């Protein structure tokens, strides 16, 4: 049975001129929740709020037979390298519609990155270690953030109107898109975690709470 979760995020000022930092803490059952993706697509028709194109390559490592980070959020058109920091070989692959690829048994860093040019969710696996699972969230959104192991996340955006979405790999149903104007006040969203994600007592709630300076 899925567990119903509520989320909240608040805005907080940054020291950057003409910008606002959305930041918060994601929790499930009173414990930090990592890997929550926050995506904002600029709706400002003048284009002032849109982010510059993503050009720099990103990394998704393999350490202790796990994908690190478990969830990587990138904009469409971003190249990603898959270094192998383990002392054993891995065989990375994906059969996802957004990107099908494989990097056969290898050590170190492959000479070429994989280009993620289509928005969608890319589930990653290792053909040698069945338990290894990771995700790449590929989006046309202008700004992306992911909560860390302490549940913290932040996204710096210029003032303007945005289409906002949250995503989590273990959400049973993703929340509906919402339009927000930055700076903004409190926003409440509802999520549900899949039953298989739950361990022990099901989490009662997931909250994303805003913080002031020093977050």
C-alpha cells in the first residue's frame, strides 16, 4: 500500500542580485529524504528568466558497487561521464526510452561521455551487479535541484514565473505541475511513496521546509 505524503517549500533570499534561492529540507517520517528532484521551467515570455544552455559534462560515479549519486538531474543535451571508482569492472546500461545505451565491462573513466539529448527518466543498471540501480532525470526545465543525503536542496532562479514539478524515483504518483511566481510564499504538494520503498513503519509525511540565511 502506498503512503500519502505532503510536501512544503518556502523561499529564502540569496545575496545574488535579482535572484531568489528556493531551498528546503525534504523529510519522510521525520527522517531526511534524499534524491527529490525539484525542476523549474521559466515561463517569462521575454526570456529574461531562462537559464543559459548546459554545456559542461557531468559525472555519475560507481563506488562500493553503487551509483553515486543515486539520482542525477541534468538538462537535455548534457553529456555525462560514467567513471568507475571501484577496483572491479562494471557494465553500465539502460533500456529506457529516453536513452538506450551500454558501456561494456570497463574500469576507470570511459573516453567518451553519453549524451542525454531527450527529456525523460533514464533508469541505470549494471549487467554484473543486479542490485545496482540509478536514475538520470533529463529535463527541458531551466533550473534543477536534487536533495542530498541530509534532505537539503536549493535552486537559485531569477525572479519570474515558472512551471514547478517535483519528482522522486519511489513516488507512486508524481504531483501535478504548478505555476509559481518567484518570489513566492508557501506551497503545498502531495506525493505518495511506493510500498516497496518503505522499510519498517511507513513514513507519515514528507516535508520540504524553507530556511533563512545559513542554510
